[in-house]
């Protein structure tokens, strides 16, 4: 009979885990011989760590610097992709003309697409899961009337709607949340209910314009899954990092993955689909309320996400700000795809499929060359009102908070003309129509009078 302690298990190469106590008890109770004990313990031995790729997996570059200000941005995007593409699960990737870095080297850039085999990487879709766009055709409705009505209905800023003004979340969707391991959380469901019909802040918008082809008025919204998606992301990252520590400690924390073949992987994939359903319902709640208030029936509607994970067999396409073109990626094909550029430029209506350069994706917008802070500093010689007047001339631009956010004005973004030219040069997709801008609503500078700042002023 062999007696053994936890220290001796560690000396044998096992990492302390919950199973230690059970194993020690089993060995003692069954009076295992040394060979029997070693055979029994082998089931608990962790596999050898999965190393990083020795060289980056190949990725396609669909971007080039058009001027000096873009050179640094493009170099950073390519360098971060080189580090990222050493992640063990990745087999291919691409970067789009609107790409820009989001953090230290190795983080997936905005405008990046990476393909993983049998793995879901929460860090590659980030907290803004299913950031997406929806368009509704309002026929010949007056664009100002549509914008005014939408302004009275939508909600931007921190948090959700007050209880008295909440938009309903469908019972079917609430039931689906409760059936999923990651989403069966009453606090998350309560927040999902209060955030229905909200658009958040940052670059999210409500845009009204005129179709170049038909002359019809179009309403376009842009936002993601709000706090419910952010909560799922946090849960997913914790699970992914537990796997990372066991499977591939060399992998950057931000690039951790959940193996799809595990129960956690399948549950996380299902959770992503339910969050997708919530986000689509969120868009619809705003569009439908505007239609109802104006007593108008929609002529047409389509939507697509551009910040999500898409599956094709055992390959998982992670698009961090890239528009899916190939029908195989979308379970509910609703029509062509939407690529917004900035508030002063048309929203592009596009189509396309997989080709040798795009992996089945197109850009999602115009991207940035500089951070918000850098951009604000570059305009410090002008007043906010002067910048606003220059960049929004002829347009009906509104900020929900009534505080102008100059980091969301057109000059904060890459040249829309250059992005469009590179879409054509690299043959990424075909532009079918353009929604010419009439006006736009965005959150504005929500941090200026944030609730915690007001409390601080009050205390003083």
C-alpha cells in the first residue's frame, strides 16, 4: 500500500486542484500500490502547454497609408497583427482599409478579421458584442419629421431607461436567456430589460438620410448589445483565461480562448446568439416605435452586425469591426449590408461574397488615425462651437446630452474618400446604393456631466 501527500503530488508534476483531496482519499481507501497509484493519477495530468506559433500565420493586408498621418497607424496595425497571429488557434486573418490599433501589440485591431479553429476568443469581439447597424426605409416621409420623431423616442447615454419609459423585452428572449449557463442571471436579465431601446455612447448613432437610388427617407441606427453584452464578455473572458492558464500560458491574456468542443464553448456560442437576438430586437424596438408614432409602414429593412463571431464548420471568424458579406455567416439574411462612414458622409449599402482578399468581409466604417484625446488636442486652437459649425454645415446634427463631442465629428475619422477608394482597389465589395446624409443624433460628451461628477460637485 502507498501513502502519499499533496506535496508529493506536486513533486510528481501535478498542479494543485480541487481533485487533490478526492484523489488522496481514493488512493488511501483503495490501498493502491505505487504502480496502481501512478496509473490512476495519469487521468489528472494536464496536457503539455500549447506553444505559440513560431511565426505569425499569414494575413491579408487590405490597407495602405495615403498620407503621413496614416503611416504610423498602418504600421501599428500590421505590427499588432504580427504578434496576434502567433496565437495557437489562429489559421488566417485579414485587415481592412478602416483598421486602427486598440491597445498594445498583440491586441486585435479594429478592422481586423481572424479565423480560429474550434475556438472562440471573447477578447476578439470585445465588450461591445454584436455592434451592428439597421436600416429602415420610410418611403417619402419628410427626413426632418423622421429625425424629430426618432429624437423623441431614442435614448443615448449611460445606463438604461427609467422604469416608466422602458421598452419591453420579449418574453421569448427572456426565457432563452434563462436557459443559458452564461445568461441565466437575474441581474443581467433585469439590466437587459432596462437597456432595451437604448443606444449608449461613443460612436453609436441614429442617422437619417435619403437613398440615392430611390429618394426614400432611410433611418439607420448603430449600436451594440449594451450592458448585457458587456456582462457576457466579462464572464467569457474569465472562463477563457481559466482555459488559457491550463492550455497555453504563453498566450496573451487578451487572446485567451474557450475551446468550442467543451460544454463551456457550446454554451458560450449559444449565449452569443442570444445576445445577437437581443441586439436585433433593440434596434427593432427603436425603428418600430418611430414608424408607429408616424403611422408609417416600413418599405424595407435590413441589418448586419460588424463586431461578432461567425462560424463555418470548425472555423470561427472573429470580426473586430468588419462587415460580413458572405451569406454563410448570417442566419437571417435580410438584404444587402451597411457600411457607415461618418455623420457627413453617406452610409454605403453593399453586397459581396468571399474572395481571395477579404475572407468574406468588408470594412465596417472609417476608423481612426488618432485617439480621441489626440484629436481634441489637435483642435485646441479653435472653440468647440467653431469646429462644430465648420464640420456639420448643411446638416442637422444633434447631441442627445446637449454637449458637443468633437471626437465624433468627421475630422476625427479616417478619410471616407480613401476608405472607399481602397474598398474598390482591393475588390472587397460592391456599392449598390448610398444613403445621403440629412442629419444624425449621437450621445455627445456624456462624461462632461456624468452622474459621479455631479455628485462630486455637490459634495464640494
